C-alpha cells in the first residue's frame, strides 16, 4: 500500500523531494533535479540525449555513424529541436511541479520575462481553489492531495 510505504520511508528519515522519489537529506538524485529544473545536460554515447540552453538533440543510434564523428557540431546532431518559448514555459511548470518545492514565481519571471499569473493564472487559480495547488514563500507547489492527483493538473499545461 502506497501510504504505508510513505509512512515507513518517513520513519527512516527519507523525505519526498519529488512526485515519485524519496531520499535521505543530501542524497537526492542530482540528475533528476537538474532535469526537473530544466538545467543543461549532455549525453555521451550511442543514442544519448542532451539539452543545452533550449535546444534538445541526440546522438546517432548507429555505432558506425557515431564512431565516424562522435563530436558533431550541434547543427549536425540528430533530432535537433529548438523549443519555442511557450513550450519552455509549459515544461517549466510540468517539470518544476514534479519537485515538492515547486515552481518559483520570481525565477519564472526572470527566465521568461512574463509572470506565471499572466501565462497560467487561470489554471493555477482553479487548482488552488480545488486544493491541489498552493502558493507558499513565492513557490507554487502541489498539496499532499495534489501530489497524488498531479497528472490531472499537469495535463493542463500541455
């Protein structure tokens, strides 16, 4: 049972730091946190994915092709995609809300030059009213109930 598992993890000092992960303090998965915060990452090897600034790309799945030129220019990468601003903002909400800390009102405005309210105010008000989202200390985050029903809310940002 999910609730029993959560209780047991908390008893042993594990804290929920994102929707589906618990860890001891200081032992959180840095890769996951970087990804949820839309940080840059680079993948090495066959088929590895990367995201630098707002451009996603991946390496070839072919060993022959990869070995011929493993250090391709960004323009020569496979499946290169530059994310439009609307998609960046949607990802910020979808990925950031996965973290129990949530999405910073201030960081959103700094990063995108728009307020969360001007872009997603209607959605946020709706789910705050329904008790699934809350704003605390300048962050929008899920309530306990919201974490359990997160997919309902996250779909709204797509």
